[in-house]
C-alpha cells in the first residue's frame, strides 16, 4: 500500500434500502468479521426503531442530522517544537470528521447497557440527533481541548 492511501469511494455501492453511500459506509464500520448481513440487520432495525419513536422526519434524515451534530469541527494534534510538545488546534477534514463520528457513535453504542445492539445504536443516534448523549459529550471535550490550546494555533503545520 502506498504511503498516502486514498480510499476508492467509487467502489462503494449505495445501500439497498435508502440508496445512500453514507449509510453504506456506516454499515461497513458496524461490520465485524465480514458479517455484513448482520451489520445491515442491526442498522436497519435501529432505523426502524427510530421511525417508530419519532414521526417528525424520516429515519435516514435523522441519521444524517445526528452525524452532523456530533461532527467535530476542530481537534488538537501534537506538535514538537524544540524540546516541548504542544497540542495545536487544527480544523478537521470532512473524511476524518466522518470517521471520528462513526467511531465515537459505535463505541458509545457498544458501551451502553445490556440491550440488543440495534436498541443501543438507536438510542445513541436519537441522543446525538437531540444534541445530547456520550457522542456529543466527546465532541464537546475535543472542542474544549482545542479552545484551551488556542494560544498555540500559530504553530499549526
């Protein structure tokens, strides 16, 4: 693999139900050990549960709004200057933001109590849609860290 690997988004097919590549990418991240049908079942059951709980918008829109609400806008990266290491705030690129949100959502859903995985995922997506929950707390922590280290912004690469 080359040093700067670029994923082939052209190879990603849209998901069968909603025809959305973002949803398919999320399903691929849910997947463990190559069990895509299990990951699809978990995701679609979670969206079905969301559609039964809220009637204000379609579940795929709620999913995208939740992902956008939890998306970090800025993060900190370590930068070594002289003998000291500084936490430098830098803006987050779209692909990295999407991967961070996906990772945070899945970790938060997996760390919830003893419930089926589609229930945990639905609860976490609804919490992110409403602007609350563990994912939003994680995003706020990242933003607070960047705000606290704003004095080192001039060291950005």
